[in-house]
């Protein structure tokens, strides 16, 4: 009898030599540690990190939301592999002090795990 196992195929794999963050649900790579901007963010389910760029992530439609730092246009982001909602992308900030967030990504800690070289 031959056992056939289905391997997971992600759109992008980050280099093994870098510390990375992965989806806690399916282990798809999400971000390189070098893309981390801040650990001081709050998501809808607790603490969250702000990243400059992410991989293996899909983006929903933008909508206006009042967040802790004011009104923003954000789009929910989800894991392309398992479809779990991970956080959001800042599409537009209405206050000038928040413009640095535009085009950046929030991923909630509840949905990611550290991989590769965190010892």
C-alpha cells in the first residue's frame, strides 16, 4: 500500500536563514522579522504587530473604521492557505499623524507563530 500525503504549497516561502512569522493555523509564512515596524499595536483580539510587507496574504475590500487612533480606511487580510482572518491593511489614514500606517499590515499575535532561529 502506498501512502499519499498532500504537501502544503504556499505562494511564497521566506528564506530559512531569517526569523519569520507564520500562520498559527497552517504554518504558511507571513512575514520576515526584518519587515516588523512595531509591536505596540492592538488588534480586535488582543496584541498585534505592524509589518511593512507580508506574503501569502489576501486582502478584502476596504472600509472605514474608527480605531483607537482615529478614522482609517482598512481592509481585512486573511491567510491565502487556510483563509483565516489575520488582521488588516491600512489603506488610508485620515489624520496626518497616522499617514505612516498607509500600505502597512496589522497581524494579530493570536494568529501567528515565530519560526526559524528564534532561540
